[in-house]
C-alpha cells in the first residue's frame, strides 16, 4: 500500500512540477501568491519556438499597404467558403494563418461587414484545432456588429491570433504554430505582390525584396518539421521561393544612429541600413511565384 | 483506502497550488491598457512576463526575439503595476548592439516608458524586460507592447 501511495505522489509531482523546455531567462521559479494583477500561464520557449514567435505580426503588411493609400480589394483575400474544404490539421493551421492575415487587412480598412464572416471562419478553424478559448468570438462579433470601438476590435483580433499561436507552441503543437506563421507571412507577401502589380512603388519593391532575410529564418522553421505529414510538399514550394530570391542582393551599409523626436516621443533612427537590389524581372518572377504558391496552398 | 485517497488528494492539492502560481504574468486587461497607450499606433504583439524578486547582484527578466522590417517606424511601450514604474526596463537590441553595452534603445535611454524605433535593417532583434540594477526587491509582472507607427518617410 505504501508503495502505491509513493507511486501516486511521485507521479503527481512529476506531472505538476515538470518545467520541460524551459530555457534561458524564463526558468526562474518563485512562489507567487494570488493577486488580482496576475494570471497563470505556462511558458514554453524551445529555440525553434522562439523563432516562430518572432514572426507574430498578422497585421503589419496590411498596415503598410494602407499607408500607401491603395484602395481595399476583396479580391486580395481568401474567400471565406474555401475553409470548408480544409480537412486536416495541416490545412486548418495554415488556413488560420491566411485568414488571420486577411482579418488584419479587413480591420485596417474597417470593413466591418466582411469582418463578421471571417471571424466565423476563424472561430470554426480554432474550434477544430482546440484553441478556441483564445479566440473571444462573442466579444469580437459584438465589436464588429456594433461598429464601435474599432481599436478594441483590432487589438482583440491581433492578440487572439498571438495567443492561439502561442498556445499551440505551449501544447507541443509547434508544427501547427509554424503553419499559422507561414500562412500569415505568405498571405502578407501575396498582398504586397498583388498591390505592387496594381500600383508599383519603390517602398513595396524593397519590402518584397527584403523578405529574403525573413524567408531564411522561416525556412529553418518549416524544415525543422520536415518529418511531419505534408511538410515535405510545403518545403518544396518554399524552396522554389528561395530560388526565386537567390539573385536578390541585400547588403548592410554603415550609418550613424540618430536620436530625434516623433510626436513628442524619443525616437532612435537606426544607423546601419539595408540596401535591397532587386530588378523588375526578379520582382516579376517572385510575384508570380508567390501568387501561384499561395493560390495552390489555399485550395488544396 | 480512505486514508490513502486523502493523502493523495492533499499531496496533489499542495503540489498543484504551488505550481499554478509559478508562471504568473500580467492580466490581459493590463496588456490592453498598455496597448492603448500607443495612441495612433497599431498593436502588433506584446511581451508579457513575470519578474521575480532578485538579490542585488542577480538579474531577473525575460528576452524575446522579434522580426522587424526595414522602412518601418515601430513603437515600444513598457507598462508595470503601480509602484514599479521606475524599477523595470525594456531594452531593444541586436547582435551588433548588445543589451548591456550598447543597445539600440531602452526605456532608460528614452527617460520614460515609451520610445520609437525607425528600423532600417530587416531581421531578427531582441526585446528584454528586466528589473533595473538593484531594483528587484519585490516580485511583479510587466508588459511590453510593440506597435506599428507607420512607414519611414
């Protein structure tokens, strides 16, 4: 009987005290009394997880596009009904990335009518991946329906995406988190390519070209999961993108850092800067490939 | 048998109660409040961490990697619970500009809880949130916000 008791105690201890995958600065353990300022959360920061989390910006490319005063187009986003065909977790997670990026685009352009439709799609995909607890559909729906407090709608949309992606990493499903991030990145780049075809600017040209640096890190992430189902096909697609980027050159020039004020806020202007050299032909090739691969991935 | 069940129940309760509080971060309401301090900036992500009490010669804190894009103005904001405003620092750095010796910027350098960063080089950067030197006399949580201000003109 004593042996049995000891076994249970050891088992419970192992279950509740395992701090597996804790590294770096996040491994300090302390006793925290209950306080209304705090909530409990498990942190998991494997090296690959840290790279995945660094990409989490589902709205940035849309904000860049809006800054260029380019009109909104629904043709640039994935139709909501396409998600009905997503059957595997691979497709659902990748789709969640595409739709989260599109939700960012809709939010930036304040398209509240369409937002509701996309919220429903994201809700369904997050339900299927068991991360719906981080997607506050009711509040988002209320904010979108009432068209009030659009800043809150934006905040909640982006933070929901971040929290869903984080939860996947914390529950040993980093491959799905990586797919969400991949979907966001590809959809953002697709948007940039489509807009650049419609209204070419030097800004967008450089932004598309500079994605070569980000792609390198993203390749490390997806190659890490090469043994997982369907990743081999995804890697092959991304290797094509890598190839298209091969001739794009990115050099770092030295410069002097500046301290200025913007809107009364202390601002550092980085000294060193990137020089992106991408020809129109290279840009065309990259754009065509991005559009082709994105269209293939949303539909298969 | 009854005794066994009670022992197991108490043991698990004790272990779970202790562990559940180990990884405490700031609540989502605080993250939202902090994000709205960005004014005309668009929230991109947050850096939410606990800061444990430290001895004067020790450090406590967390660091994250973040991808920033050239040609973009980003805003960083640090929020802490009341009473910790002057005790915590948020630092932005990269491999060429180390956290301790020559960071790109920090709330100490900016002399406040907010600063902008005009990124001119796409790539991986680091954000850390730590207690300032000798200020870690009691535990707390802290939130950093990264938001998008606009493109660099």
